[in-house]
């Protein structure tokens, strides 16, 4: 039974990652992480406060803690609050999504449970079990919950995945996609949508180096159109290990986190121009986390700033260093680190805006659900429509 208690060396421009060789020392394993989350020039909007601008270029080039000097964190973020601590046989939380009524939905991946935090009672309950290792989630404009399901892991570390749409009141589940060109879909990780109702999602096998096109185990990014057509937009080797994904408030930019823990692999925040037909162009690196842990999930505020969950307190069995501090990084559309608020334990995984005014950032962090007040609200599409009132009985 589940119980709950309340409470940068960076890649030089112009060189392919396949032509670079990095030499990295082994790191001590100080944290055990379930492997479903990570190996874990701007989008056209201005910064969120006057005078906060300035071109960041490829962020983090100074290395070490230099990037964290001189931030104006209080202009963007309040103080962190722990809402709940989850206890189970295994715990690794991901995928927060906030309903119009303020309830926060999130996943405990290793035990395949979707949980719900109710701010009115300050209690956590289980919405459903056997979720096929559900990961990233997002409410759509109709109030249904879009879910990345990773599937049961196979012996070689890969898994079969799908994107589903869940009607929360009835728990009726509709499979939106589970295959690409006749092959089973590899586990989706995170998702977003545009103003045409198209869904964009990252997909990556759980194997460390899953790049076998013949077997279908390729790290990739897809677009799912409302009619059901599935298009692969990006694939290895153009991306190493795609993770968090988001669109800008005007839907003209798609943001993607590339997060591979291997030496010399990509750990960066990418931006692409998003065309009206859903195609991508003008790829650029907005911010680099290397050699620290890259971003995992992210959210976007109403003015286009990105709130990225990234960093580690302790090294683990990857080449990642502690250069990226653990917590929420607020990054402008121009690639400048504006603010940072540290999270308490490893590993911070994802975040989503919620609340009636969209000024609360809900964060999953190992076994904790956190809330971080923000000065700017989240972009408008983070607030799903309220459920229609229940039909009245005749004569009442």
C-alpha cells in the first residue's frame, strides 16, 4: 500500500558531436535513479522584466558556479514549499499537470501509479495504477489528460510506448498513437501542443545508446496531427537523447531539451522555429548545461521565459558533474539565465504552472511534490477549461 505524509565545457559552434572526443573521468555513484526520466538565439519573445535582457548566447560557458552570480531570482521566484512526500516501495516522481480545479496530477514511474494532490485537503491519493510507466503529462484544451506511457521494459532495457488521452472523471483511456511506420513506438517522455491541436512529443528507448534504426530504437521527436498522422521531426544523430519539450506562448518556437549523461554528448536547451504547418527550422542552441546534468522537464511563462528543472546535488553513474546546480533555472528566450531556485534532493525532474492565476510552479523532485510561487504567470494554455456543471435532474 502507498502511504503519504504531508508536510560546462560546452560544444564549440560548427562542430558535429560525432567529430568531437571528450575525455571524462569516472564519477562516483551517489544516487540511484530510475531510468525513465533522463540519463538523464531566442524564440522571439522579450524578457519578463524591464532591464533583464542581454544576449546569453550559449549559456554556461563560464563553467562552474559563475553562471549563478548576479541573478535577480526574487524578481521571478518566491520561496519553495514542500507540499507532499510520497512513500512507496520505489519512488521517482515525474510529469506534474494541474487541472482547472487546482488538483495536481503526477506519476510515480517505477510503480506505475498516477497520483493526485488536492490543495483543499493537502492530501495525496492514487488516481490509477498499472499506468505502463506513465511519465510526462499535460491537460489539453478539452480538459483531458495527455499522457506519455513508457510501457513494460524488455530485457534489453527498451520498452514499448504510447501516447494516450485520459478522461479523468471516468478513467476512460484512448490510445492516440503507439506505433511509427509499423514499428512499436519507443517510450514517449514529454509532450506539448500548438494552437492547431497538434501534439509534439519526445521519445527515447531506455537503453543508454539506442540508435538502431533497423530495430526502431531511435531517440526521436514526433508530431501527432489531430487526424492521427504521425511525423518524425528529429532523430538521432541530430539529437542525442530528447527530453523536455515545450512551445512558446505564440506557438512560433518549439523548445527541446537534449539530455544525455554520456561524455561529450548533448546537454543543452534547443530552440526551433515552428512553422504554421508544424515543421521545424532554424535550429539553435539556447543554453548549454554541459558538463553538469542537463535539463529534464520545463515550463514556459506568459512572456516566453523557460523554467527548466536541471542539475544534481550528487554525482551518479554518468559523466555529469555538479557544475549545474540542482533546481529551477529561469532562462530568457534570448538564452540568458535570469533566476535560479535550488531544490532540496536529487533528482528534480519536471515542472508545470497551475493555480487560478497560473502563478504557482509545481515541481516533481525525487519523492517530493513542491510548489514555487512565480512573479509571472504561466502561458495561458497551461490552464485547461473547467469541467462543465453536472446535469440537473428533471424537476430540480
